C-alpha cells in the first residue's frame, strides 16, 4: 500500500509539473456559464446533423461566427461573411499549426513550432479558442459578451490572466492575421464603406440603361432606395487566386453585333410563370437573406454536418475550415469583381423593361398565386422586404460560393457523397406562412435531399432562377467560376498544411 501510495504521489507530482509547464493547458476544464446558441440556423438538418454542444472547438467557433452574422444582417452580407470565415479560420489554423509536426502558419510560418510533448488535444483546443475569440471580437465587436460566454463555457479566461503558451500563441497569431486583413482592401475599419466612388447608372425611379443594374426602393416603389453592397470588394487581397480576375467568365449572352441578347430574360420569364411547391421551397431555402448565414455560411453548415456525420477530429476540421473559409472569401472577391465590372441588370428590372406594355404571367404576391400582369409589374418570388439583392447580377454569388464550397468539400472528403436533407413542414413558408384564415405553403411537407455535394451546389444555383434573382448564364457561369476558385484555394492551403519544408519536428 505504501508503494502504491508513493507511486500515486509521484504521478500527482508529475502531473503538477506538467500543469505548471504548460500553463494549465493539461487540466480538466471547469465549464463556465452556458453560452446561448442564438440566433440558430433558419432550418435544421434531418438526422441530427446540426450544431451540438458536443462539437469540437472548431465547429463551436464556426457556429459562433455564423450566429454573429445572423444577428447583424444589416451590417454583414455575403461578402463580409465570406471574408470573416476566411479570416477567423486562418487565425484558428495559425494557432493550431505550431502544435502540428508539419503545418506552417500563414503569418509566422514554422517559427512557433512547439515540442512534441506539448502537442496535445488540450493545447490545440486552447490555442484555437484564444485565436478564434480574438479574431471574432475584432470582426464583430458588438458580440464580445456572447463570445466571452463561449470562452467561459469552455473554461478559458478572457481577462488577460492566462499567460500559458497556448493562450499566448492563439492571441498573438490572431492579432497578426487581423492586422494583415485590416489593410486588405475591404475597409473593415471604415465599416466596409465603399472606397471606389461607385454610382449606378440607373436610379430607383428611372431606368436610363436597361442593361445596367438598378437599385430599387424596397418594398417596391415605396421603400428606401438600395445602396450597393461593398463595390470595393474587387480590391480585397485574395488567398489562392492570382488576382480577382484570375479566371475568365463568358459574360451574359450577346447578339452577333455585340449587343446584349434578351435570351436570358425571355428564358427566365418563361421558367418563372408557374412554380410548384418544391420549386418555391427551394427558392426560399436557398435564399440566404437577412437573419441567415448568407450563402458562404450555408456551406459552413454543410461542412459542419459532414464533419459530424463522419466523426472527424479537431485536426481534420481545422484544415477543412481553413481551406473552405478562404475558398469562400476568394469566391466573394471574384464574383463581386465581375459584378461591378459588368454592372449587369437584375431580372426584376430586365423583365419589366423588356416586356413593358405586354401581358405576361407573374407571381402576384403572398397567397395570390400566379396570373397575367403587364410586364412592368412583374415581381419575383421573394419576400417583399427583399425583392432582389443590392448589387449587380452577373455572376451569381450563390453559384460561385456553391461551386467553390462543393469543390473544397469534395476534395477534402475524397468523395462527392453527402446524404443530408432538410424538411420544410406544410404551412411553414416564410413568404406564405399558415394563418388563421389561410393554409399557407407548402401544402404538404417538402423534403430537400442532397445525395451528393454537387447536387446541392446545382440546386443552390437553380434556386436563384426559381426565385427570379439570377439569369441562367449568371448561374451556370458562376458555378464554373467557383469550382476553379475552390481548386486554387485547395492548392494554396496545402502549401501551409503540407509544405515541402516542414521545419523542425
């Protein structure tokens, strides 16, 4: 018994020495006050693939980022969301890299490499969490209290008292990443205000050039005029692309004489004359407007779901989301570069102008179905407080984000198989919800299923045509553009994950 006691005492002393050496990294965490997971996703995956308190810290912090986006729709949007994903997950990757045998960070390279004995799951999780917290507070200062609750729930202090190596590394690399991104052209410190002086040719009340983007009054004709969202995004420094125009796109269809062709306008008007419940629910599900994660965040949700389905490790997820986040950021840069270079008309203006004075079939508004209207009165199947996004049409952001996201996750997982689904219950449409006097839409439950990631990407692009937001060329060309961008991001990420010169091991 005495020998056992001494051995037990020796074990305790060794543990104490290790605890002191690693600044408290090797310890049982004492959970702090619960962090409310709010706002949650608009739709829940079937089969329990949604966010869980049992997620590793990469998934937890990814969800914290998405919650910050959902809580601030007026101050974010697709571009800001995509950049935040790239920036935050780069900080997390750079905090994890010193605890890997081979990976190098984007700011410090391999200079922070830790000895083998320190490369524990606890140290990795702690470094990642401190980096995520610092990066997200910089990106979303109004969410600092909520982010601090997540840290406390994980057992980490945010008052600067933790001077352990993982906390120091996490905070240090996050500052390097955020300092770098402060000068990347997004104008984060200026509230993402436009720095280009962009002015649309058309006004909310007058169409001067029917082939150029028109800001609208939302609700149509009576509300405040739209302001173009982040026209400066072509100036943002990319991650994997050679430049914002590193991949060409054909542009909208043209006539033999070089003028724009009405081919897309005629095609879209015809395809939106009558939409069945599944088509309209696809338009709603993928709309990703205010109160959602926006299209880039949607692919984070898909990556989360696949990680949970496979039971992936923290090491797996830090590499996945580093690559995915930066691919989505680059997709935002390329899509917005083409949008503001071509300044192309949205369907709501294009159809109204082309069919002005003619009778066509249109959605008539919530609960009114479809029927004949004058061309200048056509409206898309969208929430009346949204109508159409506040930036030019070509190329589709949804399609570009989806092409990039699908390329990364297919490559990372080594398969296109996904197998996820979402069910939209009868009467739960956001545009036509059930009321005391109306049955609402859809009439019956609609389940959207994606056996493969490619099918999800295709449905995302097609949904914007159902919803009268994009033309066929903007959708299809965006998918191809996104796929190429995803390939670039994958190659660049591998240069950090598996560099040729790994440094000291």
